[in-house]
């Protein structure tokens, strides 16, 4: 593969200078005489709707999307785009129903919500869990996969890439959420521009390979040559059914994945928690429109690589250790970009990685400082001390991620699947705790504790279910053979999450109804139906998002 040329490095340097310079300017322009903790962690009141929306996308899109989703596009086609398009619908639900509850109750962290709603014990357990999950799974995988992608494209040594990405992200994160939020606007610009350039190249390449002309012809050829890669709903005969089991993507576990991620996740909701409700909603709406665009950037290049591979191109480039590796699809295409444009695409990839690292590190810092350090280590800490501790935690978390990432086998499992699998063991229980805590006043601490404790072992049990006598009966329930010789069967991942969620809700309802004092639960939230009513431009935008989504699913059913 070709490596970066001097002009590519110049383009990348320009990107670096723009982001770093703009971040420093924002920091100087908006810094207060004495920065308090809410300003540092939440940029309270200073983020605009477009900064919130851009920051949401920049924090969400990283190496696992660019590399992993393009690889999934190569392997299974447009169906993987359901993660992106269903996220757009989910963001509307979060904006309409979740944000009013958070903002009305002055919620700044997810553990804080749990403290107000269920008590300190549940909150502390979940705070520790989130810290471990964010550092060991999310931050580590983003850093490792990011370094892997950058070294594949640039030829720069792996460890140099990893340390460089970490330092760049720390530099941005130490400025606080204001700097992260506003620099994310620049990051998203580079991300989308470079991503669209790669998609344009891929469509053109397909067109030229089959002796036609134009991007439109290239897309038409994709639909002709890989018709099986343009179905959003997979049936059981499809080899990828376990990853995306049929209608479950529309009426089942996909909602739990997205609602938990976008609505109950410090890493994401933190961007909007410091704003007023109209600003937060408009920012989330902007993010939803950007989400509709993401499959064009991250999935279509993978399908294009598949069509070209089938027709004889990239036969050696797509191999890793002698075997076909779909995750190589995006780096292979990047290496075909002309000099200069490759530097832009490289900057886009780096922007996605750095923005995600910075956002995740800030959330880790927020939870540790406000929910662990201030409560249990130094309750009288000054605002200056809290900001200092927050910055130290950012550096420590990044160092831990660098040290442990090579030992987790992330690349063997695939980054996107790695994150989904390990968070999916616990997210059904978390979402059950939040959704009942929002909308059912009677839900008590004992019910929340039970859901937190059973979600992981139940998920493990359903993943490694012992052999049963009647396989035909299992098939009717959605079970699929994992390996008949091993005596194990597997439920599709998203179905498993749906089953665990429903069981957690059932347990919570039973335990709550068994408690006679739950009828007058003092921790129940006051929910006013009028606060959920969308207004003005947001209401029009939300209808437009749902209309576009409905059209896409009808066309590509």
C-alpha cells in the first residue's frame, strides 16, 4: 500500500493547527477568572445547538465506525446502517422525553440521577461500573483501533500512533467541555468532508472498473452487482442473521442498544446537560440529521470494496494473516486516494478518533470527580481542586488505556462487536433502571438493585445456553445453532438483550409491587406531560427525520 506523501502531511498539519489553535482561542475567550467544576465538565450555558449536535456526532463516530462499519458493509451490506438510522429515531425520543427530565431535575451526571431517584448505594455501584466500562472497554478500544487504523494508512509505527492520539486528545480534554464542544465542530467538518471524499472515490472507482462514468453510475452498479447487500431486514437464511436478526432491528433489542447509548450514557448526554431545553433539543435534532448521513460515509465504501473484490481487485490487500479480513476495506480505499486528498481523509479519520477519545476521557473525569472523589474522598474540595482532579483523571485514564489495550484482543474480535458485546451484557438492566425511574414513581431502590445485579449473569447464561433436547423448539424461539458439536446454542445478540431487558423489568415491577411503601415513594419524579411537548422548528425537524427514515426503510426493505 502507498504511504502518506509530503503534501498529505502538510494537509494533516493544517488540520492539527486549525483544531489546536481554535481550541486555544475558545479556551482563552470563554474562560472565567475562576473556572468552576460545572463549567469545566459541562460548559454550562456556553454551548450552542450546533456545537452540541456536532459534539454528539464527533464523540460517537470513531475508528470502530470508520473501520468496523465499513468492514460490516463489506460483509453484510446496508443492513449494518440500521445502527446509524435507528439512532436518528432514538435521538428524537431522547430529545422529547429524556432531556426534559434531566434538565428539570438539574441532572449533571448519570450517577447523580441514580442518587436522587434510588439512593446512594445504587448510584455508587453504577458509578464504579461505568468508570470500569468506559476505561477498559470504550476508551481502550477507541485508542487501540484508532492507532491500528492510523498506522495502516500512514505507515507510522503503531505505538507512535497510539501515544500521539492520546496526547492530542488529552490536549483538547484539559480545556474542559467548552473546548471539546467547539473543537468538535471542526472535527466533524473534517470527518464529513474526508468521509465524503472517500465515498466519492469509491463510487468513481466502481464506475471506472466497469467502464462507465460518474458517481451515480457507480451507485447503480453497486445495487446491481451486490443486490444482496441492499436489504435492511435479514431473514434466517442470511449468514449474518445472528448479528442483525430480522425485524428485531425495528421492534426489538436495537431500541435498547440505542436508547441506553443515547439516553442513559454520560459520555453522550453530557453534551446537552449544560444547556437549556430548546438549545439541547435543537442540538440533538442536528445530530439526528448528521446520523442520517453517516451510512453514506462509513457503509457505502465497504460495499464498494466488496463489489471490486468480487471482480478481482484487492485480492492481496484484503488479506490479514492469509485470511479475508473485511475490516481492511476502508484502509484499502484510503490508500487509493490521490496525494493531498489522502491527507484530508487521514485528517478525517484522526478527527473522529481524537474527538471520541476526548469526549470519553471527559466523561470518565466527570464521573470520578463529582461522584467518587467529591462524595467519598474530599467532600469539602474547592472548585479549583475539583477541576485539578478532573484533569489528573484524564491523564491517568489515558495512560491506563495505553498500557492495557494490547492485551484485550480487540482486533481479533472486531472493534464494533467488541464494544457491543461487552456493553450489551449490562445495558438491558441499566436501561430498565432508567426507564422505570423516569416514568413510574413507585419504582424503588430494591428493584433497581435487583436489575443491576441480575442483568450480567442472565446475559451470560443466555449467551452460553446448555444443550437442549429439542432443537426445533429452540428454533421457533429464535435460537440458532452456534456449534452442534460443542453442545451450545446461541440467541441472536439483539434478541438476547431484549429478553434480558423484559426479565429485568418484570423483576423490578414484582419487587416494587411487593413493597407497600412504594405507593408513596418520596424519590419518585414529578413528571408533567406538558414538558414533553415539542415546539417550533424542532417539531418540524423531528417529523422530517422520521419521514426520511420511513422512506429509507421502505425503499431498502
